C-alpha cells in the first residue's frame, strides 16, 4: 500500500511543471534593439590617388597630424606625362589645321574656286545654246546637254561650298576637343600629389614607397581628431523602431566591463541589400579617454522604457502568449515590453498569481 502511494506521488511530480514557481514583480523594464559596428573619426575618409603609377614619395607616417591641403603622397606617373605631351602635339596640329591658311582649308577653297569657274563656263555655254535654240539653230539634244551640264555644275559648286564650311566647322571642333584633352591631361598631372582634405591625423598608411597605385586602391585613412562617433548596423526588422535622439548603451572590448552611453544622431535612409541592415550613427555622451578608428562595439538602442511595469522572467512565457498557473493550466496573457531577461505582462495575471516554469 505504501509502495503504491509512493509510486503515484513520483508519477504526479514527474508530470507537473518544471522548475521553481515565481510571482510577477513590479519594476523597471527597458526594451532595446541590438546593433553592432565600429568607431570612426569625424570626417574620416580613405585617401585615393587620381591616377595610376608608382608611389614615389610617402610624406607622412601613421599618427602624423596634418593640415587641409598638406601633401601626403606623390605619384610618379610617366604615362600621364607622355599623355600630356601627346595631347599638346594633337592640339598644335589641330590649331594649324583650323587656320584659314592651312593646307586642308586651302584645298577646300581651291575646290570651291574650280567649281565656281566650271559653273561660270557651263552657265555661259548654256545661255549661248539657249539663244541659238531660240533661233532654231542647233539641235534640241545639244540644248538639253548644255542645260544638264549647267545644273550639274551648279550642284557641284553648292557641294564644294558646303564641304568647305563643314571642314571649317569640324576643324574648329577638333581644336576645341584637343584643348579639352590637354587640360584634362594637365589636371591629371596636377593630381599626382595626394593632399589631405581635412585638418586631422593620418590613422593608417596602407602602401609603401615604390608600390603600384591606382585610383581604386586606398593609400591612407585620414580623419579629424576632435571627435569620434559610432557607426552601427541595425537589422531591417528593427529599423522602424529606431529614432534620432534615442539612448544607446555601448560595450566595447577595449573598455571591457564598462557600459558607455551614446545618442542616435543619424539614420542612413538606404538598406545594404547584401547584409539587409541599415547604418546609423551615434554620438558618445561622454567619450572614453582614448578612441581609435575601427574599434569594435556592440550596442543596445533603447526604444522603450517603463519605470513601473508588471514583469515576469522571459523563460516563463510560452510562445509569447501563455503562462503556466498550475499543472497543465495555461493562461493567455497580453505582453508588452521585453528585454533579454524579463517580459512585461499587460493583462492576464496579477502580482499575486503563482507561475510555474514550463
């Protein structure tokens, strides 16, 4: 009899709720959106060359302070110099051809004069034959031949004049394009010196003297030293809950054990289609003593907070809709804010309800 009762008790315990019982508590709860990212300096940018070539001079080192307009690198681009010389030669040739006394235009004017002379001669023969035919002298075929020759000569003269004007226009256009090509080449040569865009610091030099550079390869990381900010990535699922001015709680490996405060200052309005994230910027409320570009950070963006909310441990809520108030007794609840540890209960239980862990 006693063994049967003991076995029944064990079975009842095995079928009951697991874990300790709790009651809902009233207290503060904060709901946050997770984000991760890096530290960046104000006006931080990658310095690029505007032409391909060999890195002839590296004028700065990591950590150097620079002024806006200060030379950072010098590129040895002999191909650019050759292109400039070729552009100058092309410009000189185009200028010569565009002059009125140039051989090209002289040939066109000669063609016009020849066409004019032939037109005058054919016109004279046509008028003479016309008078003869009016007196019934000669044949109609001779008259029509003279008339045809006169029409052809008149067309040839008009075509010669048009060709002269077209050639003159084309040569002037070639001259203008040659001037533009030379100016473009000269600008490219002037861009062989890479200069700082800001007053700040060279955080990193990415290439060494003698290496090959191109406009697609960064040479250095440069930025201002009077301020740093956070560049964070937020999942598209959460971005609609983020607003400028919201509080950000930041943790960094460089300051392990500390929680730094920041504020959302900007939300970039386009999503990265590869990562499905949005970029936001946040400013430190009180920056730590030392910061460097690309220090990693994890953050919680506070999207809602209540000082007095009825909450239960998150593991006591089933599917976000139910809690256990007894053995196999599920009760529907309406939830509100939630964080990693606790969930706000808006309706369904009160502070004296006993809850069981599923």
